């Protein structure tokens, strides 16, 4: 059962706290700000524009490097979201996307051929993390004649820029070099081609057209079945694509599909967010803290708030991560209920992100 508002509403000691905001269904719908998000975020800055409360965006979405997304969000929300900044003693960032944990896999694949799938710039995302030999699915598929029998019926294929000059050789010898792993970076665009070519890669040991039962590793940035975009009802997410791929793979291959999913609700995502917020806390530490509380910059958070719209992703994740995480569920996205989610009840349910921030300020004052 969820804790009641009054139980949560007493926080007698001066607390240090931070906030993680979900994006889709809380801050934005498509590219449109919702729930008073620009006003709510402005309250986290002091009058001179410096960050007062450590906060970040914790989204399962993605498709562009974190720094680029920070710039995009700054424009949409009219606040200054930090792109990745390396200072002498720390790295600061305020956007953590579903694919961010892929960064921890670089050592295993640094110079091995990998394929990156999804909307936006999936290969740029992986290169940004340090992967050296990466091809987007768009580019990879373009090197195999007739690999997608439906390509001629896809009007957008005309816009594809890869291999306009068919005499040019591929950047890598994809006809003899095995793909060592496939990464679903963001929501796949062309499901029929992506499922077809992924099945080719996964059932052939990484070389379409060959026979080899060894399945190369497959990684998903997240496993959201549905999410809130600009359309009024929910849209199918990466988890839906995973189900489709898995169902088909199991029909054409003797062994089950092996894969790993990252993103929320995994606990390591919240642990990582806590570590980043800790660094942001040092940036936002005000003079009062330094003068009156010498160790202020080092003390642990008393509370970290996760504001999300998806009970089985955002709220479940915050619950599993346990203290110091508290969960706040908004009614602007996946959750449409009145009281609370029966399966993953949040610590607090509010109408929108503005109400959530308002509540946090009252509790922490
Ligand atoms: O594709 C994005 C979706 O899976 C969820 O995004 O911001 O609600 O975690 P978000
Ligand atoms: Mg969401």
C-alpha cells in the first residue's frame, strides 16, 4: 500500500533532496511541454539562473546523444539544461536516456562490428559512447541487395542517402565480417525491415545468409510496452517491438531469443541517477551550506523524488531502488486512474508535474 500524504508531509530536519523527471507523459507530449513543466523547472533555479535544486531527466526514450538532447530540451523548455560537461574532478550531465548504460559495454565491443537500430541517430549515439565500429541498421541493410523484399514499396526508401553510388564499397566488409552484437538504441522505425534483418543477423551468427546457430548478443535500451506521445492514446514502445521480434524469432529458430534490456525500472538506472545527482548537488550547493554545514557537499540525499507517468516503469523502478527514492505519479501520461495504481502504487499521485514540484517544495521547506 502507498504511504499517505500526511505521513510523507513531515520532514522536520533540513533535508537535502534531488529530483528525477521522466520526460514522455510528464514533461512533454511529443515535442509539446505539458503539465506546466517549464514553470515547474524554473523553480529549481535561483534568480541569477544557477541550479538551486539538483535535478535530471531520467527517460527511457533516446535516439540522439545525451548532450544533443540537453540542447533540444533547453530550447523546448526555456531552461538551461546541462549537456555533458567535464570539470577537473567530475562530469556533469542532466539527461540520462534509456541507452546510457550501453556505455558500460564499450570495452567488450570497442573494435568489433556492431549494428545500432532505431529512430534518430543510433550510430552517432554509440560512437559518442566510444564504440568504434558501428553501423546504423539503415546503412548496414543498404549493403545487402534484396535483403528487404518490401523496400521497393516503401516510399521513404527514396530518401535514403546510404549507397546512392552503388559502386562504392561498404565502410566495413559486412559480407564477410560478422556482426558481434545488435543494439536497439531507440524505437525502431521500419519494423518489417528491422525484424527481418535482425532475424538474419541473430540466426546466422552475425552474417546474413550464412548458417550458424550461435546468436550474437542483443541489447535493448528499454522495455516499455507503451508510452505517452502526442496522440491521445498510448503508443507502442520498444517493449512491443521486442515482443514482436521474440515471437517471430522463436518460430524460425530452435533456441529462444537471448537479450538484455536496460532503462527503467532496473535498479542500476536509479543508482546511476543518484550518483549523477550527487555531482549536480555539488554544483547547486549554496553558500549557506558551505558556511554552516561544512560537509554539506558530501552528505547523502535524504530524499530523491522520481516523478513519472508509468506505474510499471517509473514507480516500480523507484520502489525497487528503495530509500532515498520516493515516487510521484502524474495523471498526464500512461496512468489515467483516479486514486493510485493497484499494482505499483506511488507514494503520491498528482495531476501534473507542476503540482508534484509544488508538493516537494512544501515538504522540503
Ligand atoms: O520512447 C520513449 C518511451 O519509451 C518512454 O519515455 O520519458 O516516459 O521514460 P519516458
Ligand atoms: Mg513517461
